[in-house]
């Protein structure tokens, strides 16, 4: 009797094992058949069942990893992240063809689960259709009223530099970390436009805001964000940094809501002081179905902070590092500024044409700093043809700006910090077509004009007033922290006043 049950038991066990094995093989085979690349789709690395190419990319240096893949599969190639197909675009020719020549077909943003759960498709950066058109048009036209990209904004930027310079001078040439001070200075410029006031650098809530931005953008560029977007149903229920980033952005939104509440309490339609006042006025005129509501205002303000401050402050921190790494270049910038502006007056955008070397250095910092290496994703709103491949509607597109900013066919010494990339034989400034740190096409960075003005005025002011160096015995580390933005690792620097020696 026992032997009979043993035989039956072993048969049942084997039958269960067979069933499990068959099920696993069936799922893997079905996944492969369902998700294999169509014949005319861009090629790419081997796709693994379930996870696709999720672990084929090193997300601690995704921009470099994706650029290396282009060397094997060409300027247009595909990756599968979970169930989502992504096409990565490389080279100036391909990006121009896609984002500019076929820009209408790539004007939308994909509905990435993490971004949608946090931002609900509102604001300017991740919205689409009429919402995006109305919000972007309103943002640009309103900010122009308050000097966005105009000469009237210069005093606000230069006054903020004065506050920042006092903080730098307070250290009396001793080592300090410039991160929070620079972030606060640049963010205060946006605060002046959006909130109508600035914050003291030591303001506890403002300091927290700066830290929330930095940490959020770092997590959003990590593998945790990719896992969330690939397996949202699972990741929504699991703990991890992907949950942390949602809480951080909620903190930022709560900060903005407090400002909006204070504006509402003393709002006067006849006296519009800043962006929020103008938005509240637009809301008061809105009818049913309007894209102007309080939640959209919160998201638009958040987008303005990211577009108009984070990239600029990160670029300035890279600029300090490059100046200490190349003291001979720093000396040339000092000499040009002394000759053209001197020490008795503040710089102006009118000086830009007479400071070609300084301008070239700023552009080279942006190129080498590579602040937004993979831009912001797009999605095709219809089937398109690109380099002989068919890219179906609904495919997520990654514009790899790194492939352009470091292309050996576009730059004489792509991996070397060389201001000469932006100077002709006569020493005059020349902008290169391959210089696209703000991306290209209809979705070009909203804050580009502000960033260009901030970078010139702030960098020139810093170089007019200070000589930068590393602490004794310390060499500059040019490594980065990968995220949505590419930021330098934490460092300390010495800022010595130049007025004592001139």
C-alpha cells in the first residue's frame, strides 16, 4: 500500500514540476513573440524576457552607456524597458531630422507612470495637447512682462549676485561647499519672478526646498524610476526611493501651495505683482473646460523652478571646477573682464559681444558639463520614418544630447575642455550648430533665455570678483552624480577676493 502511494506521490510531484516548467516556458515564449522587434523597427541589443533591456543599461552613467550602444547599433536604435519600447536618437543629423524637421510628430511627452502619478499630466514640461500649448504660451508671455530674457531683468540677477558674493566673501578664502549658496541664489531669481520676493539663504524652509529639488532629480534618473515605469502595478506597492521621490515632490508642491494661499489673501487684479498674480487673474476669467486651475498653477511653478534654476546652478558649480582645474583659462577670463569691464562697474548683457573668450568658456562649460544628458523624453503621436526605420505611434523617444555634445565629427577635441571650440581664427565668438544643451525643436527648454542671461551675468560677476582654487593638497574631481541632471559630486572650494590684488 505504501509503495503505491509513493508511486502516486512521485507522479503527482513530477506532474506539478512539469506543469510549472511548461507554464514558465509558455510565458517566456509568448513574451518573446509578443514583444520581438518588428522587421522595420530600429535594431538594438538582445531583449530578455519580462525585463527587456532594463539591466543592459548602466543607470549610474546611462548617457555614456547609451552612447556606447550607438557605436554598435547605429544612431537610431531601440531598447525595451519592461513592456515599453524606447528609441534612442544619436547625432546632430538624426536629432535635427526628428525634433525639428518632424517636430510636430514628436511634440508630445509619454505618459510615464512615475511622472503621471506625481504630476497628473499638468504644468508645462509633462503636459500635452491644448494643456501644453496654453500653459507654455501663458508662461512665456507672462514672464516677459516681468523681464524674462530682457534687459530689465539684469538688476534682479545682479542684486542676487551681490547677496551670493557676500556669502562667498564670508569664508575669507577658506574652503567651503558652494552648492546650497549657488542653488539659493539662482532659485531666488525665479522666486522674484514667480513669488514676487526672494528668500534669505539661511531660511530653513527654503534650504529644504533646494535639497528636495536636488534629491528628486537624482532619483528620477536612477534605475528605480525605470523599474517604476516598467512595472508600475508592482512598484506602486513596494517601498523604495521611488516612493521617496513622490513624497519629495509633494513637499515641493505644498511649499508652492502656501505661496499661492498667501497671494490669494491679498490679491488685487489691478496690481499684478508676479507670475502667480497673473495666473490667478487668468483663472478668474476661465470658463468650463479651461486648463487654468490651481493644481495646474502649482505644477507650472514647479516646472519653472526646474527649467529656470536647477540647470543654471548646476552649470555654475561645474564652471568653478573647470576654472580650478585649468587656472590658465581662469587667468585669461580674468584678464578679458578686467580689460573690458574693470572693477568699478557691474557687467551687462551689452558686454557679451566684447567678451568673446569669457562667452566661449561659458559655452564650453555647458558642453562639457552636459547638464541634461538625455534631455526629456518625447513620444511619437503618429508613425514616422527615420533613417529607413519605421517608428510606430506611441513609441517613447530619448534624444541623446551627449552623443551630439561629444561627437568627434562635430568637435575638434570632444573630450577636452577647450574654449577654442567657440572661437574663430580672429578670436571672435562662434556658436556651433552641435551646441544643443537645451535640446531642440518645439519642446526646447522653457528656461533657455533666462538660463543664458543668468549664466553670463553670474559667471562674469563671479570671475570679476573672485579667484577660485582648491583647498591645499586637494585636486579637483570631475566625476558626476547621474540623475535627470548631471551634477558634480560634492566638493569644497576656495574663493579669494580679487579686489585685494588689483
